[in-house]
C-alpha cells in the first residue's frame, strides 16, 4: 500500500460548509482520497445515529491499530496496514451500518453475516443495538494481523 498525499477536509467535500450528497441508504458521497481527513469527512457526513457509530468505529480501530492507514474509495472508508493491504471497511445501509472484514472467515468467532465472496464476512450495526465492543475489538485486532486485500493502490 503506497502512501499517498492526505487530502484536506475541504478538498473532497466541495464548497466549504456544503454537505455531501447522501446516496441510497444514507451513504455519503465522498470523493476518493487517502488519509484520516477524507475518512473524517465521510464520518461527519454520516446521517444521524450512523455518524455516532462511525466515530466510535474509527476510535476503536485507531486504538487497536495505532498505525492504521485510511482511505475512502467507492464512498466507503477503508482501514489497512501499510504493506499488508486493507482489512476492514464500513458502509451506510438504510437501517444499519455494514462492517466488512475482508478475511472474515479467518476470524474467531467468525462474524455472523455471510458474503458472496468466500472469505468476506459482515457485522451489521443497527441503531437500537449496543455494539459489542469486546467482540468487535477482537475481530479488528485479528483482522489487522492477517494479510489484507490489495483492492486499490
């Protein structure tokens, strides 16, 4: 994973103070970019309760993986380890946030939601549910130690 120039928060949002467009499911439309600033733009644009969960997810990931690399592609924030690839992403869906573990079948316990992709597993976070931070933290730690996905450069 080559390091690219970080973007300033206003570089990808549009006119300063203008809110990004929300796509279907309330997912923010954020131009691709690398670094914390563009991920924070995405999180800031997540509607309502989803923004609170996005901030919490980001805090947990950074606490567990202090040297994590961040990027936004396809209106999704990605988290990875330099030289090892991307291990996690999340995305707003109408009624939940979909957390994607790219090597999810290698995690113990395996995240509950299957994917059409053989190794990918999902964890859905709904508004009314409390996040099981201990379980989520364990998955993040395990995932960060596995070879990640190249996905993009």
